[in-house]
C-alpha cells in the first residue's frame, strides 16, 4: 500500500486538508467549476481562489472524507448532514454521510466525521475504507436493497460504525440506506452490513463470512 500523505493547503481564511489514503479519485473536487482545484497547478488546491462558501461546498462533495476544511472563523466549519445516509454504490463501496463516529478513524482525517466510503467487496488493502480494489475484481453487485427496515421519524443524530473482526460493519444510530438506483430503501437504528463481499442479501450481512477464508486483517 502506498505511503499515506496528509497534505494541508493553507489560505488566508481556510486550510484544506487532503488524505491520500482515503482518496479514491472520484474527482468531485477536480470537476467542480471554479479554480479551487486545478490539476497540474502547484499548489493543486488554492483556497484563496474561491469564496469560503465555495470552498466548503466543494469539500463537502468529497464522498470519502479525504478532503476536509478548517476555517479561521469556526462558525464557518463543516457540520454534519441533517440525516445519516448510506448509499450502496453500484459495484462499489458504501458511501456514508452524516454524524459519523467510525471506530479507529484517524484523528488527522476530520472529514471522516462527516463522510466516508467503506469497502464492501472485501478486497481493500485499507479496510475499512474503500481503495478501489473492487475495480477489475469479480465483485459484482448493483446496489439493490431487499429489506425495508422500520420507518423512523428522524434519521439524524450520531451514527456509530464499528467493525466485527472477520465479520460485518456494525451500525448503531438512526440511518437511511439508499439503493444503488437512488431509491430510499431501508431505515432503522441497528444493522450489520456485509464487508466480505459474500452475502447473498447485500448490503446486509447474512453470515456468509463464517466458513469462508475471508479475513478483515
Ligand atoms: S460480512 Fe459478509 S456476510 Fe457477513
């Protein structure tokens, strides 16, 4: 696995931070209109090129938590989305947004408090985070969700994500799961999501990890 680089881009009113190990090059930042990120420019990110609102808006598009921003005026800092959502990406990771508390999340990656992309193919070398290992692998899942869960009045508040050794992701807190089609599919407060890639009831764990030789190490 490539060496982790955490890089700060300092501006007059904002410091944008990029964590190389979380970045899976979705390019929401690079394709955003404006001059905040420009490929080939040094520095690649220039917080002084854009308004604070634009900087925050673009950083929040990063689905992995690789990008984060701290403003000199703390009132401008990112806050959690009003609801916790997990999108089951077609052939790819689980994309989480909300008030996240991910077990073992590095303290110097504050973006993970708001956004994260977690491996569900079982192949990442940076578990629990996606590293794009699903690309070119045999992992195939279109993000359909069969179960509906329970209707919730509120899908916000803290969402804890812990990892069972050689087993699933365990979620605790209000959360809504969005199918790969974009359909709002499941709501609930507790569930276990497959991260070995073997479940026949994805995105949920069905126990298939037991008896397989998959390990979460
Ligand atoms: S973690 Fe995949 S079936 Fe349990």
